[in-house]
């Protein structure tokens, strides 16, 4: 399962209300992540941890979407854990 959402907030919300299920990883653009303040990054990390989802950044991904993946999809070579 690989699903795109417009924003990280949207993906986390859908996981929280269980309209999106089976996700283990959310991948965001490294350039977008770098524009966030430390407190914004911490807030996203906390939300993801509560939902049991790993956040990763991708050097090659654009900031126009995020990818939500299930357990079976391997990471890309341009992805890195946060």
C-alpha cells in the first residue's frame, strides 16, 4: 500500500480517526521538513509516535504531497529516518 496525501497533517488525522489504516510509515520532503520549526517537528513526531507510525524524510520528494506506506513497501534509497 502506497497512498499519497496532500499534507502530513491530513495523513496523521486520517490515521487518528481510522479512515486510513495499515500504515507504518509516512514519508515527507526533506526540504519541507527543514522549513518547520523545532517545535513543529516535535509535535509531528509526537503525533506519529502515538499512532505507531514512523516518519521519514526523502531528499528527492517534492513538497506537494506525502506518501503513506504499509509494512510491505521497502524504503527508497533517497529516504532517511528522522
